[in-house]
C-alpha cells in the first residue's frame, strides 16, 4: 500500500512562496494586497490557509502572467 500526501492549495502556495526572494515575494503578495485592500500579512494568510485557491486566482494583469511563469518553472523543478 502506498501512502500519499495530498497537499492543499495553501500548502502548495506556501511552498512556492518560500522559494521566492524578498523582492519578488513583495511584488506578488503586495499586488494581491493592493488589489484587495489588505496588508501583505493578511494577503499571505489568505494564500496559505487550508481553503486557499491557487495563488494565480488572486492575481491580476501582468503580475499574474509573471507569477504563472515562475509557478510553472517551480513545478517543473520538482519533477527533476
């Protein structure tokens, strides 16, 4: 029998965010915070809780495209 762990979006978002440098992290999470009128800390909490959506669902415009590219690159690096 194989034990498998199902990660929720919050855990996936948290793992992805932990790979970003401070500047990129602030750009991505700051963009979300600005869009929703919340603090970066509140945005982070929203991204990493157990019932979060995929990080891309919270982003708009160019920041979403840039984050998508980083997210896809990160996912590919996990499969090496």
